């Protein structure tokens, strides 16, 4: 080298050391985590509803309305409580300069599960300072290690369920990269043994319980040999405990192509992916179902779980006065998953069927996002009307 970079390298190494200490501590914590919450043993299940930003309060209000209808008897009996949690707006987060303000996180942790609207993450050019994503912060704080996204299009033979590792990979320390010099920047990717084992076990358990015979592990292990290689190897080792399930592995680039291959895509059932690839490919998959506005998302941990729409906060709709026309389909699909997770499978199946009727069959009220279609409130009332007939 023509220049001595000792100072820059030492500063980068100090930051890297701090990062590694934090990840080693996190690894110890997840190794010591207990068993999954048994909701059937709780005296009361508390469902927290966080509106978020933009259209978030509109669609979560609609979902809460449907939830209260479905769980009316148990709410009245004190077995379920639906609790509104304020303060997850971008304005409040910026005021505290925290991804999730401490007082809001304290209230979230008092709940067993969270139904969450979309939140705004500042990016270059936004009027907001650069704070961490509320989603990423919640996943870390509550150790919501599995992002589960189902996609189903019966007429195309598509019945997929994606298990995206949620707390590691390239996103785990995505805000902690180092600008070594003005010309050289470096980010980091994290993979742990327990992180891989627990997402793989959850996916294979799901496959076994739901009669699925095919699990596909998706990485770029041929190029990213250390972290992706570890993920692939450990997932395959877990798969050996499920001899009745066929396991194969794919590279992320070819998998994105195979999902649009009409001859091959119907072969796939369950997918296991590291964080970044899972984020990308689940948005692609949702397009087959009608777009991200039609798909729900679950974030599962051992103690907590969070369910959300997978689309953004749509600030333009609010700015243009169209917020009341926001589509609640995605958050309602997430509500289907929430009900199943806490043990209300009958109600979950009922809501899923009602949504199929409202979205794909009868279509008496259609959401367009404008005054040419139904309002969010009208669509929620439509769903409740259909639920009453099932």
C-alpha cells in the first residue's frame, strides 16, 4: 500500500470488536431461552394493537373490529383482552430518537402477541433523522426469530409457506457497518448455530404438522461460504430428523427464477431462508397472490409473537386524503395467523374462509385505494357480515 492506514484499521477493529461482543452476548441469550409460550395455560391472552404510521391506524382499527367480533365471548369472559398501544408513530420515535421508545416497549412487553400496522423507516431524502427500523428493533427486543409468510393461489397450484430467519444474517447488524475510509465501507453478516437450528426446526415442524412433504433451503452458499454455508449445513442436519420430508437446496438467484416457472413452482411447499433473501423473495411471492397488500406476516419467538401487514405505511394516501380507502386485507390475513398461533384455530379458519369469499369470490365490496371503491371500514363490515353466515 502506498498509504499507511493503521489509524483507520484500528478504529474499524474497535467497532468490529464491540459488534462481536454484542453478538456473542446475544448468542448466549438465545441458547438460554426457554420453551415456547403455551397459550392454553394462560389465564388471559393479551393482544396489543399498535397502529403505526400512515394508513396503519386505519387498517389495524379494522382488524381489531373483526377480532372483537370473532372473540366476543372470550373477551366478555375475561379470557382475552385487546389492548391499544399508542406511541409507535414516526413522530414519537423521532422525538425520543429511539426505534421504539422505552415506554412503548414496556407496554408491548406486557402483551402476549402484537397486531401491528406498518411503520415508517427513514431513508435518504426523508425529513426524518436516521433511526433504526421499528420492525427490526421489535424483532431484536422480543427475539422474534421467525418471519412466517404463507402464499396461496389455488388456481395456479401455489401453496407456499416461507420461514425467513428474522434476527440474523445481513440485517442483524445492518446499521453498524463501518466506513473504514471515505472510499471503503464494510458491513457484516451474522449466523449462529442456534439461530439456524431453531428456524429450521420450526419450518420442519410446520411441514410435518401440515402434511407438507417438501422443504427447500435457499442460500447463496456457493459464494458466501462461511455464513450461508453454515446456514445450509445446519438446516440440512435438522432435516435429517424428518425422513418423510424431502429436502433440497437452492441458490437465491435461481429460486427467484423458478418461482415464475409455471412448470416448477408448483413443486415447492415450505422454504427456509436467511434474513435478506427471505425479505426479497416473499415480496416476489406475494405478487402471485395479488400483491403485498393481500399477504399477512407472522413474526414468531418463544415468548412473544407479532403479526403485521407486509406493505408500507403509504404516506401518500394520507397526504392525498385517501387514508380511509386503505386496504385491510394484508392485516386481516395476519389476523388469521394470529388467531391460529394463540390456539383459536376454528376462528382462524373461519376468518380465512370469509376473506376468500370477500376478496376472490363474491367481491361485493372492492378496495381500489380511491373513492372508486369501498372504504376500509366498509370492507371490514363486509367481512363481519360474511363471518356471521359461516
